[in-house]
C-alpha cells in the first residue's frame, strides 16, 4: 500500500488553522526565551529513526500471540510498511534488518523498492541466538563465546555473511547482540568466555569495510538467567575500546537493571567517543519492549538531554548515532505503536533542544540544584508537540499521523490486501 501525497496535504490543510494557533503561541514563548525556533524545527525535521524489520508484526510472549492481521508476509511488504510510516511522519527513513529473518532474494529489486519509499538500510543484525535448520552446530551453549572453536567459527562466519548482505544493501553497520551466558553458577568461566568473545568480535571487526561500524549490544539477563557474557555497558565498553576503532557500544533502553541511571551511562559512553547507537523502547520491569516513552518519559528526556549535550559539544568526536527502535507490540497495531514510539523520541529530542544549556551549566557551576531542576523540568513540561507537527507539515508529512492513519483505515486495507492470518518473521 502506498499513500497518496494529496491525501496527506488535504488532511493537513483541514487541520492547519488550529495547528497555527498552538504553534504561534509556543513559538512566541520560545523566541522570547532566546531560542531559535526555526533551527529547532530544522533539527526535528532531519532526525531519522530506524524501524526494526522484526517489529512490524504482532509480538507476543511465551504464553501466546494475538496477531492484528495484515502483517507483512515478506521483506517487500515490511519495506512497504516502513514506507507507510515514513510517508506519515518523514522521520522513519530507514529499516534495520535481522538476518536470517530478512534475507533479500533480489538485492536490486529490494534496493529500488526501498528507494521508491525514500528508505535506507540502517544496521544489519546477526542472529546467533537461535538455531537455523541448516546449521551444523547448535548455539545452545553459546556462539561467539562457545568453548568449541567449531561453533565459534560458524558464528563468526554468520556475522561476516550478515556484513556481506549489508554491504550489498548499502548499510554501514552491524549490531551484534549475544544471548551467550550461563544459567547456573559454576557453568561457565567468566574470564575465558569474555576473552573468547573478544577474539571472535575482533575477527568480525577486522572483516568490516573501511566505512563500517560494529555495535556491541549488552543485556543483563535473558535468555541466560545467571550470567550474560556481555551483561552491561562496562563490559560492552571494554570490548568496543579494546577491539578497535570501528567498534562501539549500543544502548538498548530495556537492557538495564531497575533504576540504572541510563542518562549517565549515555553521557559517559559518548564522552569517551564510544556510543554507537540506541535501541529505543520502554519498560516497567525488564526487557518489556514497550512503546518508547510509555512508562518513563522523564528518563527518556534526560537521556536525550545528554545526547543533545554531546551533539552540541561534539563529545570526543563521537560519530553520528544510529537511532533505532527495538520494541514488541503485543496489544497494539504495530504500525500505530511505531508511530507513537517515533513521536515519543522526537518529543524528548525537541524538549532537550529547548534546554537553555548556558544557564544550566551556570547553575551547575554554582552548585545550585534548585534552578537546575526547574530549568530541566520547565523544558520537560513544555508541550512541544506543535513543533513536531510544524516539522511534519514543512516536510509534507501528516500533521497528525495516528489520527490520519485511523481516518484512512490503513490496517483494514492491509488486512484486505494480505489477509487476517499472515505472520511476519521475527520474534
Ligand atoms: C535482545 O533482547 C534484543 O534487544 C536484540 O537487539 C535482538 O537483536 C532483538 O532484541 C531481537 O528481538
Ligand atoms: Mn535490542
């Protein structure tokens, strides 16, 4: 399904007068505070957040899955879905593929399809957490960290193949997430497992083309329940710092133990020039993979505040970040959920952009936490949504994507086109 631009522009025209009123009020207020509103809108207009190919169908738990219907049946349809999102918000201009769930059968066709929606290919993801039917060795007891060199070889080669797929698609980075670890005390030698992982990752790193990056994702538990080989940002940093210049850490917001100060983690990684990118999501308990900003919007804002600080100050030449979503949609229409997630990231980004940084540093230098808190919370409590709507209108996207999506009954059309019982590959 392809959205006609005229429909979007018509919808915008109808909603424009009301939007103008809200926008003008906010723009006046921000201008009065010395903020450059046009510059902020420009920054919002250019922000792009990659959509994971594995999150376009309904998610589920080990207790069940309740699909919405009309799920994409193949990679082409996944690209069409991301194309829909991008047409609606002009902020979802890339797709992150998971291999082997999404191996293209014809690269030229896939690239030209993506092109026709103005989409690029973001990080490719390897999968050594599941066994595939045709593979020789099992990953039951690990992959890149495995005690058996044969299993490690298979896992390394898989990662190299993923890089090859990415090269052909025009991607420039690979994300490696390992399920490797142990579920029982005594099962694994922590030191040896980490060293083996480092050696395997080094070989993959050295295989990367010149302009490529490798993102090393960490996670404290699951599927291993006692120890994960890369459990936290410290271990990920150790690996990315010691493996080489193309290696960076990836922060998945759901991969922290409760109350971890993620904004501080982000600040330190960025300060060291080793922050590669994000898997955005939200959680109440652990890796819940909920809609970004659904549970802890203030934390999200504080994270974005550190990112904007790093971008403004060009922290240790940290390279441009990969902004990606990694979520699961158990109850919501996946496309609506993704629209909400992208919106939440942009809201937090816009709030971070309106922070008066000079003033904040001055409060910090004078050890005055009260105005520092007031200043941050003033930005957080500002309803910046008119800035986002304005950015979308200027980008010829829908001023109100979810309302428009529902008005057009897009899910119903997708179900008619693809059927009720279609299943997308992924988790
Ligand atoms: C693992 O929980 C993870 O966050 C990794 O990024 C995987 O690639 C993805 O989820 C798989 O759904
Ligand atoms: Mn992730």
